[in-house]
C-alpha cells in the first residue's frame, strides 16, 4: 500500500465514521445501556467495513491482466486457471473472497497466491473464532454453544461447523499430548512447570455413553450404545492445614477413552510437567484396581501408595451385606469395628474378622475369599493412622470430583451419545481447560487445519 492509498483509505474510513456518528447521534442515547449499545454498534460497523476494505485490496491483483504468477514451490511461472470464491468468517463478520488460482506445469499442482499472502489454511474461520469455539464447546452443549457464541460475539456458526472446529482443536491437542508423551518415554521430557515439595497423583475411571458406527439415516443400522471407560488422572498439590493436607492449591488433569497403554504415558508426562522428580514426596492415591498399582509401580516406583479410605470402607460393607444381609442390624456395628481397626493400622485384624466369618453359601465363600485377599494385598497401602499422622490425604475426593467435572458434567447428560473420536477430543479439551493453568490453545487451533496445498 502506497502512502497515497493509505491516506485515501484513512479519509474514506473517517468519512464513514462521521456519517455513522451523525446518523446514530440524532437521538442522543441517554442511559448507560443505550450509550454502550450505540458505541458497540458503531464500532462493529466500522470494524467490519475496515476489514472488508483491506481484504478487497488484497484480492485485487497488482496487474489484473497478468495471467501468470510465481510458483511458491519451485519459483517458476504458473498460468492463471480460474477465479474462485471462498467464504471466510472472522470476529468482525462474514466475507466472500475472490481468489485467482494458478497451475504450475513443472510441479503439477495448483496454487492460490492470495491464500498464501493471507496465511489461510483449510478452515473457514480465523484463529480467534476457533479459540472462542474451543473455549465454549467443552463447557456447553453444541446447540447451546453456537447460540452463546452468537450472542456474546456476533459470530454466527452452524452447529456442525461449531462441533467440527471443537473436534479439530481437541484432536490436535490430544495428538500433541501423545507426541510429548512419546518424546518423554524416549528420554526427551517436556519442560517442568512446577516444583512442589509434595505431589499427589491420583487416577480413576468413569463411564460415558459411546455409540457404535451409526448414521441418522439408518443406513448403518439402529443406534447402539455402550459404556466406555474414560480413564482420568489428576496431579495436584494440597494446601497444608492444622491437621494435615486439605483442599487443593493447584491441579492438572488428563483423560482418555484409550487403553491403559496409552493412558500411562499421558499420566507420566503430566506428572513430569508438575515436577514429580523435584518433589520430596510423591503420593499415589487410588482405589484398589490392579492396573492402578501397575501404573504406579512402572511410573512412580518411589511413591507412597495409599488406597482410598472410602473405597476400603465400601469393601467392608460388601462383606457385611453378603453375610448379614442389607438392612440387618449387625451390619453397622461390624463395619464400624473394622473401620476403627483400619484407622489404627490394624489391617491384620480386619483380615481375621473377614476370614472368621462362617460362609453358608457359595456366594459368601466367593466374597470372603475376594475381600480377604483385597485387604491382605493392600495392607501396606492401608496404614491410615500413619498416613494421617504425617498429614497425607487418604481419600480420593479430588479425583472423584475431577471425574465428574472433566467427564460426567459434559459427556454423560441425558440423551447424549458420542463417537469415540469426538468424545476423546472433548475430554482432551475439558481436562486442559479445567486444570489450574490451562494451556494456550492457539497452537492447536492452527494445527487443526493444515495449510492449503500450494497456498
């Protein structure tokens, strides 16, 4: 743009601004709300007009009659083929952009110089619009989210476009996390972001409705859903209190519907970023699932392992209900006695109490064998008196709350069912955004749409 062209554009915009002010200030706004609305309308009109003028100038070639342009790959000349129209949505409005396409014979591909000049990719939206969608979509339903976007920003997107952007950004984020995990395993860990003196690592699973391949037109058969387990992890530092750790200072989440082999490196990398190698103490807190402790042994071999106290209590109730029956008056006294034993590091006494019951049915025999093995196997992880004495948390309340927030509140509402790929993208976004220090999503908004070939 020459100095003269710039001056002409400035004069044109000033004239347009003056015209708008004269029109809108005939009836001077009186209340604060009226003033705010008037200023916003004028600002939006001017922003859209200036953006339109700048784009119009870009899409006009310097020499319109010229029928060739330099190929961005080989530098040789490509011949003009056609003028194509493309729709773009920015924070200021929708634009129809006319672009000249050329074809390079030596490279045997087409290219659009204007797309390259504007740094356009495959998407129809700008980076800012995608960022808004990536922030909204994990928090509210798609049909609600695109309406909320329109009311807050004036940007109108169809529900399918809104969802497609969110899935693209979430998928790009998950791929980046998986790449970081592979590099971590290969000996190239990501940067450490924190250095806490005591770090908690907790894992759990929660189910959400996933659907098998299906189309609305019924061409793939009836809709069938299954319960898919979303493996979820949180690493956090607790706030010290008078009686030990209480609450949470900060937390970071990860979650996936993938198998345990994919989940494990995600957890390890999350903990690395949170500084588990710098922590003086690492506490691995989980329920009694065997794969939890396999993960702990492989990734955090020096961590103190604690079985969730409430989970242990649930096993005691399973025994009492199996032997006495639900609602029997003996259940509560028996469980409370075992609870006191657990709280005094007397797991061996709990084991004796379980094995001392006399089974009368095959089911009771199975329960007795399973539960006595559970307490014997986890005895070292149930030294609750010792743990409390040193100020450790002994319940997975932080993890259970995380499962509800990251997964249940968005993916398991009435009538919902998900493709696994879509669910994976959404939990990746929710886990990131609900962490205390969310990542910058702009790189993933770019990664979601690779640059157009030849642009």
